[in-house]
C-alpha cells in the first residue's frame, strides 16, 4: 500500500478534471467548483502554476485555440498524466482511509 501524503492533491484534482477532455485554465477552476458543489474554489493563481508544472512534467500538453472569440490555451491529459492520475487515486484512497480510521 502506498504511503499517504498529507497534502498536495491539487495536481490530482486537475488531472481528474482533464480526464474528461481538454479545458482552458479558467474552465478547470469552474469544473472543480462545479463538481465539488462549491467546496473546492481555487483561485486561478493556484491552478495556472499547477498546470504549468504538470505540463513541464509531461502530464498535460497544451495548445492554443479560439474559444468564444478569445484566444485561450487548452490543456489536455497525456498518457503520462493518466498514469499520474491513477497513482493520485491510489494515494487518495490510502489517505482517506487513514483519515477515516483516525476520525471514526
């Protein structure tokens, strides 16, 4: 069983959102907020640096496109990103199990 981490789940959340298809950064923020019923409301200043870091690591790739008449950078999950997402899910399961054991 992997050792649970104590934080840093933003990358995994971003990868999970991108697993459904390419999005621009602001849409990632909105999707996280929507899927969590408003609980996860990250500022763009958190999401964009994480996207850049994930791109540097090869977990996401980006390209420019025009959305609603505006030029935006779209991010998509790569094969490496899918592997990282799978690992993030395993780590989250271990972490949440540990939290439940302590809080129960």
